[in-house]
C-alpha cells in the first residue's frame, strides 16, 4: 500500500472526477427501467398518450447519450491514472534495480526481474488502479439495484436471486482456474521467447554445428507446450460465458413465471414486471464483477508482494552514512591481506597484499581463472572483500561513496560490451571530448584506419552488442572508452589479447604515453606488454606467487621465464 498510495494522491482530482462520472452513470442506469415501467403501465391501461410516449423516448435517448459520454470520460480518467500507476512503479523498480550490485545479479535470474517489470506490474495495475474503482462501482450499483428490486417486491426478488450464489461460485472458481492457466501459459511463453532469443543470439554457432533442426525441434516443443496451456485456458474461458447466460436465463424464467402470476393476480403491474427484468439484466455486471474482482485482488496482492520483495532487497554495497571525503590528488593503492569468495565456499582470492604507489604501473599476470579480474572488481567495489581491506590514499574503500570511488577509476573490461548505437556514442557514453583529444584517443587505440574504412566513420552504428565488429575492434573501442576521461586510476583488463604483437606494442606504448602520472593496472598474458611496468605480480590460485620487475622475475620466476621465452619465440616467427 505504501507503494501505491502516492499515485492515488497524485491523481486525486482525476480519480474523484472519474468516480463522480461513474456514479452519475450508475444513477442514470437505474432511472431507465423506471421510465420504461411507467410507459408500459400507460400502454397496458389503454390510455395511450402519444405525446407522453414520445417525451419518454426522448428522455431515454437523452439519458443514453449522457451515459455514453460520461462512461467514456470516467474510463479515460480512471484508466489513465491506472496507467500512471503502472508507469510510476515500473520506473521505481528499474531505478531500484540499477542500485543493486553485481552480487544480486549473480543470484537472481534476469527473466524473473523481467517478469516483475511486466506481468507483475500489470497485475498490480489491474487490481489497484482499476479494480478498486470497479469494486466501488459494483457495490454501489449492485446495492442500489437490489434495494429497488426488494422495494418493488421482496418475494419476487428472493426467488430471482436463487441462482446467484451458484453464479458467484462459478465465476470465482472458473476465474481462479483461468488465472492459474494464464500463469502457466505465461511461464511457457517466457520460456519460448527466451529460447527463440537465444537461438538468434547464437545463430553462428547453430549454423557451424548444424544445430538448426535440433533447435527448431526444441522451439517446436516449447511452442506446442504454450499452445496446450493456452488451449486449457480457452476451454475454461469458453465455459464461463455460457454458464453465466444460463444462470441469468433461469432467473429471468423465474421472474417471468412468478411475476406473470403476480401480474394476473394484479399484485404487480406489467410495467413493474418489465422493469424487474431490466434490473435483473443490470445486476449481471455487479455479480460477475464480484467474482472477477476477488481473483484480481488475490493476484494483484501476490504480485505486489513480489515487487515489494525486489524493492526491499538492499544492495550489499552502498554509500556509508558518512562517507569519507574522496582524497584529492595522489592515488596510492594498498591491498592488505585481502581475501574474497563469490559464494562463501572456496575462496577466489586469499591473502593478497599489494602496494601500488601513486602514479606507478602495475602488471598482473597468471593463468586464467586465478582471480585477476575479481581483484580489480574489488578495487572498483563491484564486490567487497570478505577479509582484509583495500585502501585508497590510506582510506579504506568501504568508507567511501562507491559512486565517487568509481568516478576516479577508469576500467577497460576484459569482455568489451558495446551498446547498439554509434561508435562515437559507445566511446563517449554521454561525456564530452573535443575533436582533437578524441582524435588522440582514437589514434592511441590504433582505430584511425579502422574508422576510415567504415562507411560513416565515427557515426557508424555497431549493431546489437557490436556484431558488426571484429573482436579486436570491439576491444579497442572499449579501450578508447576507458581513455576518454583522464582519471587518476586506470585498469586495463587484458587490453591486447586480441591484437597481433606489433599492434599490441604500439597500443601499449600509446597508452603509456597518454596516461603519464596515472596509477595504472594492466592485466595481461602478453608479458612484453608488462615489461615496462614498475612491478609485476604473478597470481596463481588466488594467491600472489611471485612479484618484482620484469628483469627480477626473469631471474626469480620459472613460470615467468618460461612464458616469456615461448612468447619471444612466437613473436620472432610472426614477423
Ligand atoms: N560472478 C561469479 N560468481 C561466482 N564465481 C565467479 C564469478 N566470476 C568469476 N568467478 C570465479 O572466480 C574465479 C576467478 O575468476 P576471474 O577473476 O575472472 O579470473 P581471471 O580474471 O584471473 O581469469 C574463477 O574460478 C571463476 O569461475
Ligand atoms: Mg579475467
């Protein structure tokens, strides 16, 4: 409720106006049978007065027009505010999801969050944006109709209502079944779409491995499943209307038979009988709505609960209450006895101690999967260490505002991620850089020739996730993105893995040139790229196995010496 009330408040004028229109429509609906009643009674008494008949017809027609217009108005007003509720909750949910840290996304499936953002929000809108209003309408209209019917003839009313409990029971029961089948059909549908999405995503692999028929078969299977579940829902839906009609016809029959007898006995006028039948027709909607509403509310409540759970999940990494002011100048980084594990089981990093003086360059190397990338994530506070600490200019990073911390660190990630927009937008990401400096960055990343070969240069669109680019091109774009702003700390996670030795050497030299005075971490397997680093750490199984300068390590580390010899050999053969 806390989530919903503000939206009601925001739109209170519209909602109130809509409700007033709705109540007027209800009132008009109740008047029509009364007019019909007097008209029929005049007819039945053989004292037909044409002028009066015409007058009443005009009155009914007028009411009809007013009702149509007002009904249109209240639907727009109330449904509009329900859509506003939907929009508001969706924005709130997305904004909250953006604050959550990567550890949350390690645990929760993207599909679940998507479901919250789509069907759960729809359920909430249906129940609370619209349902509450319909409920008011139902109770008012239904109550008034019943009152009039009872006032006209209590016994006839009682008899006409005999089938009603059965009717309410069936709408509720079938409504619940419909909802259950709807949910399973919905789940089946998301599986189907996910499967299709994945197939397009992996189209190259599918083609190379001749997986087409296998994938088609799986999609066919999922589509059949979806079809079957929809069919079940259709069966129930199809049953609902005829059943409702059946019960109402029974009521009409009762009214006709018993009411007819009453008219013959002169206990009821013919006009009253006709009006009675009309009121019964009007009662159909409130009765159906009650069954429907209860289902809607149950569904809306459970959706609301799920949304609230997501909104209440707190990021593990957030700004401390009194964040320490960001140190201004130097960027001296110390890891002291830092340990980390993703899921509280096997540690990924243990007892890592690094001392990185401001403005120095540090190389990190080691076999894949030993925690190099993870170590940099700790520095960026995408995750926090499970033991030990990291200090930036002697302030523990956990005492800093993560946003402020990240704004002083540039990262080129190991796996470049490109958005489906132009190359320029991908590099700048909303930041500004004058043409001359942008050109310098592009040159450093060895992209000048690549861009010259593209139809629209910097304004070329890269396609979804950069499919139109080669791996090396994507990598250099990600590098350019990291170099746009000169930040005090720069992390390059495997920057030249997709480049040939000569280009790599050129790019690395360019980076060094462009980032004078920056505290720089370079992760690479290519040891020649690390040779100019002030210090190199070799990581193995999450521990520092050796450290020193390039020349130190050639003497002291067998791993380093062997790897370097192999790479030298390859490089000479390449050229
Ligand atoms: N999000 C994650 N959840 C759980 N384990 C992870 C996650 N990311 C990486 N790992 C594990 O952590 C270890 C170190 O990974 P990583 O830091 O990427 O290694 P490197 O960069 O040295 O290749 C690997 O064993 C990997 O399987
Ligand atoms: Mg890595």
